């Protein structure tokens, strides 16, 4: 099993004729994702370089293809709008890859999506992958290991892209498969967060353990820790990036900032440990920590 | 992006929020005239720098004559301000704000930020003005009253009125304060702020409600649609290496240690710093080259790292996903030729095109390069190389 996406998920790409959109559509198709079309306003009626139909609007794309998920590469200025358009067109899962979206745009978009019951992943994220079935995003597919009969499987939730690849790689190297890996993104205002995904992995029979990768900024990890204590019985292995980050500086991600003494790695690690969660001191020992818990 | 206090005052004025008159000078000779124009006996002279701790450093000064204004202005322009927030080198003062001292009866605090947990902006107000909000939050959290915005409608006037009453303003004064709060909330949304703060908002002895000091931060991602705000940027407040990096789409932050870091991805870059520390070293910088890095961008990254005289060794940590290992290997070889490595460089590559990259590096035979097999090995090797 998996969460949120599987081999039946039908995906469109908003921004399919752009450089990044075209490249990653090709990569996803190669991985086996059912990408059924794309949207670029003004280019409706044409074919993409992959031979997929291009539509002017999401409404047309959904009507013609029956898509239920979207992967958005629209530039930052119009990306929040694109997410709302997808929701209005009946898409149920919006994966927003774009980096650099103004925060107040996301405040508005998130409310709009919530009101329509649409799930959002991102923005500023690598996307989501159910290994062997469906990849919606920019992560390198080959590092992932699909579950097989009798395999030990983890679900991964992460605020960081490359750090997720690191965790996936370390797990795959040790023979640990992944049910689904979700990059929730590095922005302060985003879609699905640790708590919602922890619940989904808790309910997924095939997921044996959950890896959560957090970083400095905000209090999502502290809230997740409290939630795990109450509601999650599967083992959780965590890592928090930014133990050496100085306060008041934005560490690459818009959301990765310690402000007013809040959002430190130390506070997050303490909250997680207090909830009985295994926290890896080093990013290099995540895989080992997971293997240790599942042995 | 941060702006100076004098710029923040202008923003408040443009939004119709009452602010006392003020003068801005950029050399001490302008101080006496500015003092006279203000027409108040007691005037406050404030250095315009982004760093906090101005009062303690002696860069906020009350004066009572034109001569005194000039001598204090001269002193502030002459030597950099050193405070807890600036580091020992301090920051040079380029502008000074002068304003009449206000006879304050009560001080309040008002600000707007985005509440990340609720995913909406929040207006915060407190009867404890003039002190840092973090201090109030730690000592007396109940003193901070909050009103959350509707994501689409923004703050409503009734919310502002309720908040003004909640911080203990009399009916007559609450109306004026609520008007200021509402206007501040509008300004926050219209200009894509990440922080809009008035501290203190005062009730004067004469019964006026005035904004005395203000601080604004803006969402960097929204600056492109606010050219008026982007124009307020003061590059002299920024670290030159960080500015140079930004021009090349690199995310770089200078730190105090001696191990330079070149990494792809913000999370991996942060944890590379962490693992260096874990193995007894100290990172000289945060550097995320990003996913769409070009060989030119990566060479520039080496240039910036190696220009830091503190750097005694470099750790390159790449997990090739979208960024490809061979691009980084190519950049390493070019940087060795063009920039020259005067310190050991430990390289850990994994992911997309790693075999090609390893072969390229092996054939290039750059003497300072040392390869590492994994992240722990890399951290140990770079600390040992010091």
C-alpha cells in the first residue's frame, strides 16, 4: 500500500511547456507516472514535447483527461493562483514544486484549498513518490526501493529535498523499502504537514516505521511530537537539521529561521525525545537508526 | 529584507499613521539645522543601522542644544557601532534620525506577523510597550493580546477595536489606537511584510496616540511586485560575500568557523554544518548551490568560500538529484585551475552521474582533493585536514 498516490493516479503538469516542467514531466513519465496532459495558458490544443495534450485551463484538462492530481512548475508569481485553479477544476491533490512564492499568496491559496477539501503538498518541495508506482516531483527515482513481499518498509516525511534523498538512499542501501516519501517543503506556510501525514502512515498497513526530517523554524516538529505521543504507535525516527544555524538568519529555506528564540533545533529535538521518538544526532546515521528500530 | 527606522516612519506616514516629525541627516554638519527645524528643546539622535542594541552602545542619545546634536552626530558617524548583534567589527553609520523627545504617559506594543501554526497573519498588541516582545512573551504571555486575520478578508475593524480595548486604552484613546492597528494590518498585507511592528506606540502626556519607533521586514519573495519597497534596500548593511552569492543564485551565509562548505540543498547544507560540528570542527559558512547549478555558478561558489581568510579546509557534499555530480566535478576541476586551491578540499559525491564524476576527478589529479566515501567519513576527513 501507499499514501496519497499510487499507480492509478492520473497527473497533469501545470507549466508543462516550461523548461523545468518539460524536463520533469519526461522524468516522471520514464519512472512510470501516468501523466495524462498539461496546462499552459495560450498553448491549448497543441502537444507537449512528450506528445501529451496541452490545455489552456485546468478545467479543460480535467474534463478531457480525468486527471486527479497536478504537479505545478508555474513561476512563483502565478503559482498560488495555479494551485487554486487546479482545486477549482476538481483536482484532489496539488503538488506545488515552485520555490519563492510570496507567503501571503500561500495564506490565501491554502485557505481556498482547505475550503474545497483539496490536499496540497509544498510549495518549495521535491514532491511525492510512491516507489515503483508513481512519482510526482523532482526527486531522483532510482534511489528509491519499492516494497516487496516481506520487506521492511518506511514512510518518509521531510521539510528538505536533498536531505530526504540522503535518508532514502541510506534506507535503500540497507534493504529498507519505502511506501511513500513526501517532501512537505521549506516554506513557512504550506500544505500537508507532519501531523496529517503521520496519521496517514499510521493507518497504512504496509508502513512499518516513519522517518520525519525537520529543520529549524516554526514549531511544526514540537506539535508533531505531541501528536505522536497521543496517536502514533509505529516507531518514528527523526532528524532535525540546523543545530549549528545562527539565530535570525534564513538558512536557504524561507521557513528555516530561528526568530525570537523560537524554532531552534534544540527545542525540537528535546520535544521529540520527550515524546519517546528516536532522534538521530547525525544525518549520516538515519538509515542505521531505522534499521536498528526495525530489526 | 529589513529597512531602517527612518524608512519605516515614512511607511507609517504614508499609511496615515501619526508619527512625530523627524529629520534625517547624513553628515554631522546638518545636525544643528535639523535640531532647529524640529523646534523642540529635547531631541533624540538615533543612528540608523539595522542591528539592535543601539541604546546600550550609546548610539541613541538625547540632546538639548544644536551643538550637542552636532557633537553626538559626529561621534556616531566617526566610528562603527559595536553591539551584541554586530560582532566586534561593528557597523558603519551612514544616516542619523533626529526627532523631538515625546512626553510619554504610557507605552504600548503593536505588531503584525504571520502565525505559522495557524497559517494566517496575526495582529499582536500589549500594554507593555518599549521592551522586546520576546521578553514579554517569556515573562508575562497573558499581556500579549492577539487577533488573527481572515486569510481573504484581512483584519476587520471590529477586531482592531477589541484589541485596542483589551490592552487597557480608555474609550477615547482606543478609537485612535484601533485606527492605527487597522492601518498597520492593511500596510502589512499591501506591502507583503513579514514583520510590521510599532514599538512603542505611545499615549503622550497631552493625550495623543503616536507611533514612536517602528520596524519592518519584507518578504523577499514578494519584492518584485513592490519596486517602492525594493528601492529601500541598503546594501551597506549586508555582508558583501552574501550579496555576491545572491547575484549568482547561491544561498550563502557567513559563519565564524574555519571549514568552508559547498552543498546542494538547504537541509543538506544545514546538516553538513551540523555533522562538521559533531566531529569537532566548525563551519565557516552555509552554502546551498541549489538544484539547477551550472559549472559557472559552482566555480563562483568556490571563489566566495576561498576568499574567506578563515577557511582552512573545504567540504564539498553533493547528493546529486537534479543537480548532477558531473557538473560539480567539472566545476571542481575548473575551480582548481581558475581559483586555485590553497587548502585541502574533501569531496563527497553521491547520486546522479556519480560514477562519471568520480572518474573525472580521478583523471584530473588535483593534489588538494581528497575523496570521502560517505558523510561521516567526509566530516572526519575534513576535520583531520585542518
